[in-house]
C-alpha cells in the first residue's frame, strides 16, 4: 500500500492541482491531499481560528470533488509537513514543479524534510499547458470580479 501526501495551500484548488492528483494515482495507491497553513504566523487567536475555518471550508470543497474517489483523501494540518507525512504513514511527499522558481524552493524543502524524517519527496513536472496557472493568479482575478471557472476543476 503506497500512500503519498500532497501538501499545499490549495487556495483555491486548481486544474493544475487536479492534474497532479490524477497523475499521482497512476504511481501510488492513495493520495492524501493535505491542506496546510502556518497558524503560528500570528498570535491573534481570532485570526488563527479564522484561518482554521477557511482551511476546513477549502477541505470540504476539495473533498466534495473526490467524494467518489476511494483512493483520494483530504485532510487539514497546522504542523510540520514531514510530521504529517509520518503520521499518515505516507511513503513520500508529492510536490510539483512548474518553473525554475518552483524548482529551487522544492529542492530546499525536499532536503529539509528528508533531513528531518528521512522522507523522500517525489516531484512531478507540471503539464506545460497548466504551468502558468497558480492559485494566487486565480485569487487575484477573482478579486477583480473575473470568471475563473476555466482554471478550476
Ligand atoms: P504551496 O503554497 O505549498 O506552494 P500550492 O497550493 O500553491 O501550495 O501548491 C501545491 C503544489 O501544487 C505545489 O507543489 C505546486 O508547485 C503545485 N502546483 C500549483 N499549481 C500547479 C499547476 N498549475 N500545475 C501543476 N502543479 C501545480
């Protein structure tokens, strides 16, 4: 049983993310989509609670999409990704690389996570046609009132 942890903010979950999940299902038996946020970023308890609520809402929305996919699970977390991977008994962390910019960040994170717990990171390259798609661009377009359905699964 090979389970992989796919961590990220997924704010929002885009077609790029969905494509990575689909491709990972060809390599692993189970994909756990792990929505994380660093609540330690703020001391404000109210803010922390709001962050947790937003994360839970995002998780519910993504879980809805995979309600019939028995090999996909959605969780939320506020601790270290490598620790969550261990708790979930994942054999690896799954990430994706769209560009050189992603590459450098992912290499550093993979190194830290391997150092902490010995867990490996499997990286899939984004499909070229989805490589320019990012959650932050989608969020920005939504703020300006644009219809972003073409970017969402
Ligand atoms: P984070 O904030 O942790 O980077 P994201 O939700 O932005 O989380 O991304 C989670 C993972 O999905 C990352 O590995 C990221 O590179 C990947 N990803 C994001 N957008 C795309 C896309 N359009 N195509 C393929 N992978 C993507």
